[in-house]
């Protein structure tokens, strides 16, 4: 019996993610296989199952198997970035196909759809998917894919994934969910009806702000996933063996890290609701959040991300980011360090983010230090 077959709990599965022991040396942690090519047998067959690292590599295959297990999927394809993973899904569609995406979808995905895939021939509707009536009206018999994101970036809006998946499937559409912010430690979209789950493995899965990557996990290994696998292997936007090794290493501490991220974010959010100078706090763990009840139902924790709106104008909000001492003013999220960023200034021409909004990635520092830092930074 393998360790995965003997494990019942997520923590155990994560702790053993992509581990050996290595068949060659018995190493507890598998080696990094940097070779780009592999030996053929005299008859031309592939005795080890590998031919060329673009199409397969031991480190990548181990990471993909681990991610499929953690999300409860049948298969996984990993990529060199989260955006490359997203692109693979849309590239698996055909010109003329209709896609429904959230009105407040992550700005990088919005840009991909508007600047690349609409020009390529996809028809895209941006809809408030937290409004199930609006979603139902937008999803038609011509819709091939519904793309969801919950919690959303950066407003942390919550979509009822089970209900939305039922709407999509009723009209024969594929249902895909960006699960980057929640991770499988807190939310498993495949169990809620999703067909595909996307991750920017750069974020919480890697967990240390030192590796770029993305992944698509599928409920079934055929259908659209077979096309995604073709895009991955033929297109070649694959992660390096070392990148796969780093993400796998990060996954092993994911459950413990997510518990601390959640606890710290809750403490910080609760403080900010009482802080003069803060107009709004967006965090689904707050009972007053409009998506709190749905989040509580479909998530086991509320995550480590929150955003706030500062009283005043954009300049005042940006002064807060300039005054922090513990937080780092930087893009990205999900690392051990806490980050703060004025989102409107980095999101580009399609941004609908309020100009006074600051996005906070709450790290693993002591929450009292984070609270004190924000307290002194907010005017």
C-alpha cells in the first residue's frame, strides 16, 4: 500500500507530496532530474517512460500526481506560470466559442481574454457571477466554458460554486475555477461540481515567493483536459524540474501555513474594521461580508487575503503603502512575508478596482506586529 493509499487526511497527503523514496538511492527527498533527454533502449523503446523534458520529466510528473491527489482530480498539467495555465484552457477552445467570466476577474485573465483571445475569435461575456440570475441569463446553449474565481482578486467576492456549476452543466458548458487563493487546503472545487481547477502555484502552493508556476487539475483525464495536455506538451510552456521540485517542497507545509495565514488574516481584518481611516474591509471571514454564509459553507477557512478601502483618495491610499515597515510593498501573494499593494496602479486599463483599495497578503509574522504596522501607517 502506498502512502497516498494509506492516508485519509489532507495534512498527511500534503506532507508526503511528490516524495519517494527515490528508487536509485533510497533518498527520502527525490533528486532534481535536470536532464532534457533520456536514453532509448536498443529497440527504440523508452524503458523509463521519458523521451524529452518538454513532454515529461520525473519531477513534473511527481508534482502533477500530487496536485491531482490534493484536489481530488484524475489528472493534472503544470505550466511555467499561472497565466500559462490559464492560456492552456482558452487555447483548448475553438474560435467562435463563448466564454463567461466574472465581471471582477483577476486583471491578468481579463487582459488575456480582451487582448489575445477575443482577437483570436473567442466571444467573452463578463458577468457578476455572484448573482446567479445574471449568471443564468449569460450562460447560453452556445457557452462552452464558465470561468469562476472565489474568493475573487482583489475584492474577495464569493461565488456559490456548487450552484454556478449546476447552471453551467445544465447548458452543457465546462466549469473551471481559479482556486489559487483558497488552495485545496481550504476549498476543493471539483467536489463542488467544477470540471477544471486552476492554480498559480507561484502563490500558496510554492509558498515562499521563489518559484513561478501554474497548474490545471481535471475531474476527468479526457475531453478538454486531453486538449490542455496537448497544448502543454506541444506548446512547451512547462515548468523546469527545479521549479517543480520547489513547488512540491512548498506543498508539504501547506496545511500548517494556511492555518496561520487564516488566523493572522482574521486578526488583522477584525482590527481594521475598527480602525478610523478605513472605509471598508473585504474579508469573507467577517460576519458582515455579503459572501460570508456561502464561504462558510464551501470553505474550511477564509484564507490569508484581504483588501481594504482607505478614506480619501488614491494618493492617501498610496501613502499608507509608503509608510509600512513590516509589510513589504510588492506584487504577488501567498508567501511567508506580508505584502501590501495599491492594486489600481498596477492593473492596467481594464481595472475596475476602487482607486483607494489596498490588497493585503497576510503572512506568517506575529499578528500583533502586523496590526501595529498598519495602525501606524494609516493616517
